[in-house]
C-alpha cells in the first residue's frame, strides 16, 4: 500500500511521498486518490459537514467524497489577529511550499492511524503544497530516539500523528539533544490518532472550532497545518525525588485520573470510550491518596514581580522552585497534608478530545491550571463532575471538594505510597515531584492568532467563585 521503502542513511524503513502539484497524480502515487476542490484552504468551514460525517472507506475512494473531505472543517475561527514569536517579533508561519516529517504510530488509538493518514490527511496536504516523509514508530520511545538523532535541518516541521504520548516522546527527545536550544525551536504539529488527543483538542478549541472528535478533529488539525500558522506554547519542566528531569506538553495527574488513564489501557481499542469505561470502574472502587501539596499562585507571582515578557528559550533553569529536600519558599501556598481523590496540573483546555477540563480559557503564558479534589466527595458527585466535563460545565456543579487555581509552579509529595503519576498519559513512579512552567518555549502549528497573553491571570468574571480557596490555603 505504501510502495517501496527507501533508505535515508539508517537501517530503519522510511516511507516518503512527494506531493505533486496535480492532486490526482499525488493521490495515485500515495495510494489514496483525491480530486481537486474549489476554494482550497481559504474555503469557509462548516460546509458539506454531513457529506464527510460517517463516510466509509468505499466513499472516500470516490472523487466527490474526497473533495468534500478537503473542503470541510466544523466551526469557524474566532480570531483574525497576528501571532508574535517567542522573542516578541512579527508573525511566524511555515514556508510555502514546505516539507515535513510525519511521525506516525500505527498502533495508536484503534490502530487505524495509517489508514486515516491516507484517507483524511494526505488529500489536504496535496492541496496545500505540503510534501512529507512518513516514518512509522515501532515501539515505545522510538520517536524519542528518532528525533534525538535526526538531522532536523531537512524538515520545516515535525508532524506527530498519534496520541499525546507521542508528542511527549518527541519533545523530550528534542530536549535531550546536545543542540536542544535549536532543536526545541523546530515547529511541531499534532494530528490526533490516539485515544486521548488532548493537545489536538485544545488547539482545535484555540482556533475557534466547535468541539469535535475522531475524524472531524483530525480534519480540523490538518487544516491548521495547511494554513501554516505557528504559535508559541508553554512547557512544563518536572523534577522528581530520584533526580529525574523531564518535560510535559500537557499534564501531570495523580490519583483518580492517573489510575483511570493507566487502568483503561486494556480498553485502548475503544478509543475515547476507554476513559469513560475506566472512570466508571474506578468509581465503583473509589480510592483516596494521602499527600501534601504546595503551589505558587500566578496571582502571587504577578504581584511580586509583575508580568514577564515573552522570550526565546534559554537554559531551562527552574527559577521558581528550590531543591526537593528543602521547604518550599515562604510566598508559596501550602495545602495541609490530607487525603485527596485526585490532583491535576494542566497546561491546556482539554484532558481528552471530549473532556473540556479547563473552561476558564487558555492559560496566560507561564501559567497552568491546578485542580484537586479532596477526600469526602461522593461517588455521585464525582460522576456528575465527569459527565459535565464533556461540555466544560463541571465548575458549575459548585462541588465544595473541588478546588481550582491558576499556578506557576507546584510541589506534590505522596505520603502513603498509593497511586501513580501520569505525565502526558505516560507512567511515572509515585514519589515527590515538583514543576514549573517555562513560558513560550516551543512552537506549534495553531490557529491561535493573538499575541501570547501576559503572565497576569485572567479569570472569567462569571466564575470568580471557582478560584476561592479555604482560608487555610489562601496566600
């Protein structure tokens, strides 16, 4: 189906397809026929949505169905502004034409990523004059190894087609290179083909599209790649008690969420439904986790130092944290040791493609969302929160056990050895961990067109009560 593999200086197979100016020719070369579509990438979105939804593989082989696939993306972008680069410069975009490296996990999600690439992604790239080289990952951390050794000068961007775990691998691989300062500047693109797809869902939200999943989300994110617009993204720098240093592009979870993520691995073939099933099973056997939590509220940092300007990456020093063996600085907020149901730090709006976890909006540069749920919450309330999260309405449940605050840094110390951590869905052993946000640290393909916000947190006026803390935890 892919044609003959070619070798590019390494023993691993590399599949390449140069997209020609004639879409039909390109389709025949790649094994997925396409048809020319009017309007191209500038076509208003939302048209022919019914024609694309529910289309079968047989329909995708027809010219009309392929044309509809090229034209369609649900929703309409909200913003038409200009994005600033990490140094405060002018608008940044990928070149036209451009050549990208696609790293694809053929076993991600329901195991249909390769099929979806040819049926949904390649036709759009052909229309937008984006050529690509396709590399299939073969095992865990394969993508990490690839980007650690690749000559990145050959590519205008790295396109990651899988779930959030593969983006995690790529970013950590880039940060492990001797030339990491240059490597982390290579633009990334997320094309959802895994189970969670939270990064892609967040970028879809920032672009102003309606919340969609599966093939609709894949089409929208491919359209963003075709438009070539870049935006700076924050990175979460983490340190563990054993001395491990790693970076997160999405989240760190402990307790209920981490357990659901890991325990639902056996249901991976269900796609997004694995998390719903996993949550229901964990609710039946609800657990609590003893620990202590401390954090630096964004509001406290802003009042002490003022807004921090956007900047280019420098030495990734964690300037807001002290060594784990030392007490946290006195201006941090300390939550008394207690039992938790879950703790979650989140860089983006979504925790999965259908979990709108942070409806308060995109974080200001250098800030992340912190949620935690205290022990004592009922199973009924937890279920209500989980179901409401699909539409981002869980904060309206006014659960007294749920606390939310925007933070710059945090420290979390498990006390009873229970539970595990997940970082971007990947397992991390349960031990003391702390982290802080590195603002505007790498570039991603995005429809977000405004300059990066200042460090000052911007809570929604309608949700002031969400950020109220108990007196014992106020700074």
